[in-house]
C-alpha cells in the first residue's frame, strides 16, 4: 500500500509540472481579477460615497460574465476567430487597466472597469478551459485548480503587504495582465 501512495504522489508532481503553464495562467487570472476589482474600488471611491462602491463594483464585476460566455461561443462556433479575438482582448485589457489608473472622470473609471472585467472574463474562461483540458485525464484537476487559486491569492497578499500602494501595485497588476495575455496567447489550443 505504501509504495502505491508514494508512486501516486510522484505522479501528481509530474502531472502538475507538465501543466505548469496552465497553473500559472489560472493563478495570474485569479490575481489579476482580484487586483482589478480592488483598483476599481479604490478609484470609484474617489467619486462616490463608500456606501455606493459595492453597487458599481457589482455591475463592473458582472461584466466579466460576458467574456466568460463569449470565449466558449467563439471556440465552438467561430474557431477561426479565436486568435484575433484573443489579441484584441489582450489590448483591451491592458488599455482598460491603464484607463482606470489614469482616469479623472467617474464615467471613464466605470468604462475602464467594464471593459477590463469583460476582457478578464474572456481570459479567465480561456485559462480555466486550458487547465481543464490539460488535467482532464489525470487525477489532479482539483489539485491544479487549488494550487492556481492559492498562488493567485498569495500574489495578491504579497502585492498588498510588500508593494507600496499606488503606482507600484498598479505596475504589478498591469505586468501580470500582460503576462497572463502573453501566456494564454502562446498556449496550444486543443
């Protein structure tokens, strides 16, 4: 019995190592989504009373559902458009984050948040699908998701504890968004 357990653990490590790109992509998505939501909250609080922040946050975060549905629709109905859509989504995500960071008007923060979350929904859908495909025939799907989530949360915690607020945290968010889009774009689609 013990030999099987040890061999099983080695198999798990091998599976996770082979799927490291997918694990990193999903971790980057979790972090980027949480950090984007936090950035939006901070920025929108400059324009509305704190009691109203949650209303706007709910609307903006809800926009991610659009991206989550667009990606599988395109994947199955218009697979030839996936690469172009992914390129556009990446540009929109980074542009929307920069827009949110630099906005001086309430409406621009809202627009940036809506576009960023919609684009993040698309990226999240891609990251989840890639990880699910990679680990579908292995006993490690749940572990891979858990490792991704834990890594994303850890980066979020470190970003808030180690990085000074403002530009340094915004830089980390933007860099992680670019890394997410770059890794997703280079991932083989099956």
